[in-house]
């Protein structure tokens, strides 16, 4: 989007077709790097997945070490959450800045500029999401081991039950989405099935956690 925008605005002298191909090449390289990170991370964390669903038995010394590590991480965690929140709020600024060029550019040039500004917005959102994910993964790791917040024994029990049927649940949601969309051709509204399915999944998990409260008390 940035390369196309800059080419239309005359900032790059290469033909548009070449810039599009260059953009796709860069995109594929970034996707390849991202996929490699996903595969590596999945391999490293797979052996610890069961801790998210099973109770952790720690000695007093181990538990205290983890609590201390969590306390030490509290300040970086807060800073990363603040940074992520600020970036997501400011992500609209590049788009708003386009207003200052309305009288300097004609209609088509303005459209090309806005395309580049949208890319700038996406960059800010991406950086903000990175800090959200990085901070929460680390904090959740401490909570999983200490069995606090969203990972108490009863909540883990609810997660464990839902995990058994998660594949069936999401396959059913996919079937409903595709079936409804193809039958009605109402693709512009059928996407609402996904947020509803996500919220419903959380509700069911919470109900199962409360139902098993007497089995796995906090």
C-alpha cells in the first residue's frame, strides 16, 4: 500500500507494476518470517500446553520465586500496556492528518495519499498489538504457574472441558457460517457469526468453571 501510494504521488520513479511486484515480494518475505516464528514458538511451547489446563504443583520455594519474578515484571508489564494503548489510540492520527492536504491535492492524489496513511495506521496498530501480546504472554505464564487470575483451578477445569470439544465447536461454527453465507449470499452480514461464536465460547467456558467450583475450588 505504501509503495503504490508513493508511486502514484510521484515520490518513486519506477513503473507502478514494478512497485506492486516489489511490494508483494516484501509482503511474502514478511509472511515467511512470521510463519517461521509461529512454528518455532509452537514447538517450544507445546510441551507446556498442559499447564494451561492442569493444576500446577509447586513447592513453596518455587512458588515464591515465581511470585518474585512476577513482581519484578509488573513495571515492564505496565509500561508495555501503556505503550500499546497509546499507540492504538494514536493510530487514527495518520488518517486524520490527511485533512491537512485536502486543499493541496486533487481528488485522485488525495485517494493515493490516504492509501499510504492507512498503511501508517496499520503499522501503529501492529506495534501496539505486539506489545499487548508480548506483555500478556509473559504475565499469563506467571498466572498459569501460580494458578491466579484467569488460571485458577476451577477456571482451568472449565478450560480443560472446553478444550476437549473446541475442534467440534469451531467446525460447527464454520459450517454455520459457510452454510448460511452460501444459501443466502449474505456475505456482508454473515461475519457476525464469528464474534457471536467467540463470545458464546467464553460464556460456556465460564459456566463450566462455575459449575465445577465445588470440584476445583479457588
